[in-house]
C-alpha cells in the first residue's frame, strides 16, 4: 500500500462520525398542512415578525413531507431594507435534514411591492435546478408585503 493511501486511511479513522436523527416533538397529526397556494400564503405570513416585515428583508424555507405536512421552518437569511443574501446550500441542507419531499421559499419586500427582482428570479431558477437534482419539489416562491403576496407558481414564474 502506498504511503499516501495508508496516511489517508489512518486519518479517516480519526475523523468524527455523524448520525442523522430527527428530534420530533410534534405528532404528524398535529402538524399544519399546506395543500394549496392559499394555504401556503397563509402559512408563510406566520413566519414573519410583524415589526420586521416593513423594515428588513428576511427569507424562510418551509419543509414539507409527502403528505404536505410542515416538517419545519428555517430562517435562511436576514438582510437590510434593500435585500438579503440567500445561500441555496443552506436551504437544501435544511430540506435534506428535515426529510422534506417539497419546500416553499418565501421572502418579504419591505418596499411594499411584491414584484420580483431579477435576483429573485435568478435565485428561483437556481433553486429549481437544485430541487430537481435532489428530487425535492420546489412548490413555490412567495414574496410577501404587509398586505400583498405574489406566488411564483400562480404567476407562471416557477419554470426553468
């Protein structure tokens, strides 16, 4: 055995090992369901702090199981008045750890206009590509304001 390979094998044994476990304190029967776009719009609005929705932009991901039950919600990012940076790797790490078969992305626009920016559209396409690769369904990307919501799905913007 070559010295380099032997060195790697010795190092691998010294590395930490990981196990995946879901610590679930809520029964499946008690989890909220998101069966359609209206359910999604209602649910995502509950993710936001009322005092922040008009002040700073935040992005959340909602993980759903095969029965469209909510497995968990993660705040992916919190930015400023004009935007927030979203890392798709964080979204998909959470989705995989939650055992999600589907996800919904949501973010707010403090400006009051739910019109998607070019960054919003590009991010959605990147997320669609990642979803396809991981066999996770990106159900929607919803932009909310204090009194409006725009669904990429309803607007036909959830395409590659």
